[in-house]
């Protein structure tokens, strides 16, 4: 749907390369929040982190994960939306076997703080599934 950044970004806060492009930059005439298109290769996730202003994730391609600290991991498919309130620790990224892409919306653009922490363990990641629980499918599909 969107064009992947031509070069991968590597950082200690990601388990591998990610492709990050800007859809709308911070200094725009509308005063809208930053919008970034992020593509994770299979098996790539980011560390736990906190956005001072919060973050919205809109899944566009592949299968990925999102987790708020203290809550279960959420499986994300294209069209799924996740919201992390301001100041709440979370992580997100791709599944083992598929790339994953999302639009990241950094809400409350005047609050720019970002704090990074450790990553989930390899054992925790290896135990993740890509199948949504049956009750979640029923709730989101309206059946």
C-alpha cells in the first residue's frame, strides 16, 4: 500500500533492521502528528518503550504483535488498530514468518519524549502464535 523506505534503519532498540519512512513530518501546516510507515522483516520487533504523547498503530501488511505492559500480546492483521496511551510502556513488531508493516502515529505531537527499555525474551517471542483467539475474531467481526 505504501512504499517501503529504500534503506533499513538499524538500532539497538530493534532486534533487526526496520524500514522507516515519513508520511507526514512533524512540521506540517495542519499541525497533525507525525505519521511514519514502518516495515519489519520477519522476526524483527522493537524493545519496550514509552512515548510521552502516546502512539496509535494501524496495521497495513503482514502479521505482527503489539503489547502494553501487564496485558496480553495482541496479534495484529491488516486493518487492526492499536492505541497506547501517553506514558504507557509497550512494544510491537513482526511475527516470525511474515513481514509486518504499520503506520505509527505519534499522538500529542507537543510531547516528544521517548524512553527505551529491554526487549521481550527470545523464549517469550518464540511462544507467540499468529492465530487470533476465537472470541477476538467474533468481537471484531461482529458475529
